[in-house]
């Protein structure tokens, strides 16, 4: 278990919690390797690619659940996911095209910082609200 992950991120859905944990852990692993200088540009790009694909898959799971439960803030929540995908696509492209080694390293650090902050804020904010709604629906049913 990584140091950034703790039980305050758990929202009560096993599949989603596991996906969140994998995402947070992967960002943490990437940032540790960048800090240690133990990674090259190709590997950073591979890791970013993995993260983007995994995030897209994760958003799909979340959007499916929110559809099933007819979550009232569904459109807003989905649009936040879309914005994130767009933003990450842009920074990944910027990173790919940057040839200055020192600037690349700085940008990689910035990207990690952004990913880590975004994920943690999103899980504790918009995702938390979604799963709170789902819990309230489930409680009414039982
Ligand atoms: Fe999420
Ligand atoms: Fe989300």
C-alpha cells in the first residue's frame, strides 16, 4: 500500500475503491521514480499512457454506476471526467514534444503533481458525493 492512499478514500464500492487505489498508487510510484531519477522519458510516457487508459476505464465504470442509479448530477460528473481526459491528453502531448531534458523532468514532476492532486480532490469531492447518493438510495431500498 502506498503512502498516499488511506481509508479516507474508500467510498464503499469495492470495484471503484480498488480502481482508485490503483490510480493513486501508480501516480505515487511514478512520482517516486521521477524524484529518484530512476526513470527515462520512454518509461514516463509508458506510465502516463497506462494511467490515462486506466483512468478512462475507471471513468467508464463510474459513469455506468451513476447511470444505473440515475444520479442527478450525472452530466456534471461526466463532464468533469471529460475535462480531465482532455487536459491529460494535452499535457501528455506537450511532454512528448518537449526535447529539453531538464525541462522534461520539470514538466514530468508538474504532471505527477497535477495528477495526484486532481485524483485525490476528485475522489474526496465529486466521487464521494456520487457514492453518498448511491448509499442513500440503497438505504431506502433496504
Ligand atoms: Fe473516480
Ligand atoms: Fe469520478
